[in-house]
């Protein structure tokens, strides 16, 4: 059973300059101040593992993937 | 506040919320209000032999929120009524949009219509408390409203309890999550969703947040029904709406017009242009510029959407040809940047940066890369904050670049146009951060 996962950033919690763009460059870029720009919000199946690692690496729990 | 001319002769179906004011020329106290409208039909809110339940009536009426977002009112009520726990109703009368005066005006001339609407909405969703939120610093408004509430209490009119609150007056304090956060003892700054207010808001209870004007319409739908409501407006967007017309018109003020009224007619009701117009700012500071050649367009979401514009909170600011649209936009952007709640990086840094770029453009001090940098920066504002504040600023900036494209070209190649050296025309509050969030 597979569900689509959607990448989300809690903008208030996010402190920028994080690891997310490094761990998931296919989906996350950083703006000129180091805050994430989501290039796409749907996580393709082949990137699930990377997305999970990026979520786990966020020090302030600002990055998450939601179902749907 | 400017009072609109009361001698106007337009069709009666266009005047609803303000009809008492037009008839008498003075604010309605409870006696006036009850004489005109009778008591709020609270028992009928649940439906009976003679009336359909209020939520269904609102659905049939097609009433949408008049605070800017235009969300169907019935759907909001239904979501709150279906929530877990005893709901709470919050009246959003913050009107933080500097170019808007309509809620303030409505509450001044017909406070009991708004309160009736809040009480009826509370009854329909099963709420026991209504919180009325107004901006701090308008003490006359605060005392007038607390007197209105006292009148109702003395008359034992309402079963729900009504409470009045004065909140910090910042641009983003009118966000519904700001209200919820403040009412719970926190700061009047937006909260990132989830949970959504309608599920878990004030005191973790399902919370219905409605704009003051929306509730006044609701109070009339409860009395006269959906068929009556639909007599004004268009089939897709029925009813009337309050608009605040300012700028280069002869008689600026708050007016009530049917949705679908051409913008030029709205301006005429405000005395007409005082001088040739270049553009209008539509919707508010978070709205967009519309070139004057489009003034034949009706004031409705449907008609304005293809132009990337929207009625928003009913703001119309007429910009004369003698003014510089870029300079005015730069001033508004500086204000919006200063009013960021500073919680989200893209808003806290991106907004001032875009505002600075725009100021350089307006001053005719653009470097080679300015335009591409400005476009990139404004392009990165939408959808990257906990609230829609950066989205609004981006919309304004983008619409200015489109509407004043010739001026952009001139400012880039020859420096600022002569109009840019004249004193600014739009009243924009100083670009300073809010003093307090609590
Ligand atoms: S790792 Fe987390 S805090 Fe850091 S930039 Fe990414 S989302 Fe923001
Ligand atoms: S987007 Fe801006 S105004 Fe909205 S919550 Fe974030 S920092 Fe505050």
C-alpha cells in the first residue's frame, strides 16, 4: 500500500541554513538567506529514503512529510 | 472618517447594511435597531416550520466572507458545528488594511447588526461565547461598542455571552490565527497551521472567525432569507458589499454596492475622479493595481480574476495620472515589510529585500541587475510563510511592474520620472514595526 507523500516546511520553526537542501537537493533549494525553496512538494517514490533522512536531520523538526 | 453622501438616489436593493444610516444619518442604538429590524431570530436559526436552518439559508444565499478571502460562509459554519467541543465565535473587526474603513464605519453606524450576526452564528453552531476583536488605539470605537453590548445586556437580548477585546494593531494581527493566539493569552502573530482554527482554536475549541461585515449580512439573511439576498449582485456572487473608496475621488468614503457593479460606477458614487486617473489599487495593500482603462470591469471575483485582481476587502484607491505608481508601491511595500511578524525567514528577509529593490527602482537608482533580482525575490515570496502576508506583498509588486510597465522602463533608463519627485499621494502609515504583539 503506497501513499503519496507531501513535503512541508514549518516556516516559523525553520531556522534556515539547514541540511535539508544538502540531503535532498532534488526537491529542496535554498534562497539567498539559506531558507528552503521547495522545488516540488510531492515526493517521488525513488526519493522517499532521502526525504526521510532529510526530515530526520532537521534540527528543529521543521521539515516533515505528510500523507497525501 | 468621511461620511458618504446621503443624498444619493441609487436603487434601494443596493443599500442594506447602511440603509438605517442613509435613512436617519445617525448611528443606530438598540432602540433604533429593534424598531428597524426587530429582535434577532435566534430560535429560527435552527430551523422551524417557517424557516430553514440558518446554515442552509446561508448556503442558498451564497454569502461569502467579506474580509478578503471570499470563503463560503455556510461551509465555515458547518465545519465549526461539526467540530469536537463547544464552539466559540470570533468577530474579526481588526481591519488592519490601512486603506479600508468599512468595518469601522459599519460598527459605528450599525453595531447591532454585526452583533446580531455574531449571536445568530453562535446560535447556529452551538457556541456560548462571542469575542469581538477590535484594534487597540481606537478608544471611541471601543467605548461605543461596549455601550452597545451593555444595551443588549440590559435588555436581556442574548443568551450567549459577548466580550469585547482591544488587540495590538499590526497588519497581520487580523489573521484569524493571530486572533486565536491572542485570545489564548499569546501574541497577535499568525500561527502556522495545523491545527486549523475551525477544528481547534480558542481554548482548543472549534472556532468560527468571521469578518464583521460578513456577520451583518448574515443577520439580514437570517431575517429576510436567501431569495431576498440574491436580489442584489450577480448569480455567482450575490449580495452587496461595502467598499472603501479613497485617493483621487471627489467624495472619498465607505459605500455599499451590489457585487458586479462596474468599478467606474463605484468611483462615480464616491463623487467621481477628482482628476484624470492612471490606475486604481484594488483590494488593499495586499491587492493589485489595475490600469484605468479597465474601469469598466465589474467588481466581482469572476470578472477580475482574468486580470489577476480581486475585490479583496473592498478597497478602491484611485491613483491620479499626476502621481508615480512606482513610488506609491515602494512606500506600501516598505510598510508591509516593516509589518512582517518576523517569524518566518522568507518573510523576514525576503520582504525587506524586495521592498528595498523596489525603492531603488522608484528612485531611479536601479543597477543593471535590479529588475531580474526583484522579480526573483518577489517570485520567492508566495507560499513560503506561515500566513499569506508575503503573498500579498508579492502580488502588489508584480501588479505594479505590469500596470506601470512604461514607467519601469523610464525609471530604468532615464531615472525617476517627474511625478516621482512630487509629494506622495496615498496615505501610507509609517514603515515602522508594530510596537507590541501582546
Ligand atoms: S533543515 Fe530544517 S531548519 Fe534547516 S533549513 Fe531545512 S527545514 Fe529549515
Ligand atoms: S509569513 Fe511573515 S507575517 Fe506571516 S507569520 Fe510568517 S513572518 Fe509573520
